[in-house]
């Protein structure tokens, strides 16, 4: 039995650590679900006027309604849409209330890339957004070809001569609607804590089983000796 004390302590300690990690992920799951619920509630709230000085920490997902002119200049960002396939997000300048901001008009098919989208006056309802889509693997935009691979707010604003503020369209009263809106939702925010918790609990079960197998085999060997 003395020879089994150390393996038992090691096995139980390892299992406790793995179970603790699983419990922690369950707690994180509850926290993330609360955050997502708050974001969804904020996205769907009653729209307000465009703030004079929008700030990311305060105004991310803020519902906004604004009337202005959507400019013909645009940036095309590679994207895709369920049941449709690959295409582009259309980012255009939006002049409203003496200001010029970025407007994410929504999605177009690959075949609509070269179709003219002239300037149009419209009332847009949507959400302010500061998407985080850039990492070390994101290619630089092909600015001469107006081809972008991520929504880079500061760079797009400099290119279209706008404020670094992005309004993502949810609805537009332009007739006809030239672009299919892709509104802001919380569905793209990762929430993998349940999978992580299951993984840790399964590892704990395997660890306990291995410990039990080792202790049992050692006891049998001791009895034979």
C-alpha cells in the first residue's frame, strides 16, 4: 500500500485539477451567455440619433437611425452569405447631418461586383460597430482594385475620406434596395465554453480510469509476489 500512496495522490490531484478546469469553463459559459444576452438586447433596442462623438467602448452595437446620401464610391470586402455563397460587403461613404461616416450597406453576389450603384438618399437604421477582423494572417487590401479582406475602420475611413465610424445597415428605405443588408448580430461572437467544459470533464474521467487501472494492476502484482 505504501507504494500506491504516491500514484494515488498524483491521480487524485490530477483529476481535481481537470475537474476544476471543467467547473471554471461552466462558470465562464454562464458569464458569456449573460454577455451575449446583453449584446442582443442592445442591438435590438430603439434606435437613436447618431452621437456627436461616437466611442467604441460606449457605443458599440448602439442602434442608430440617420438620413443622408449614400455615395457612389465604395469598398468591397470579401464575404459570404448563407444559402447564397461568396460575395462582397459593400462599404460606402454616408453623408448625414453635415458629417461623412462609413456605411456597411450589406451583401452583393460576385456577379454584382461591377454593377453601378449610384448615389442615393436614404434613411438607414442600423448599429454602430467596430468589428475586430484583422490578425497576423489578414492580407493587405488591394486598394487600387477596391478589394479588401477585412473591415479595417481606420484604413477604410482614410481611403473614403470619412470619420472612423461605421454604421452597419439593418434596414434602408431606398427603392429599390441595391444591397442586401447583413445586420449586426451576436451569432458571430464565439462561445465555446461548453465544448471546453466537456473536454476537461472527459479528460478527468480518463485520468481517473487510468489511475484506477494502474492501482488495480499494482495491487494484483503485489498479491502475486
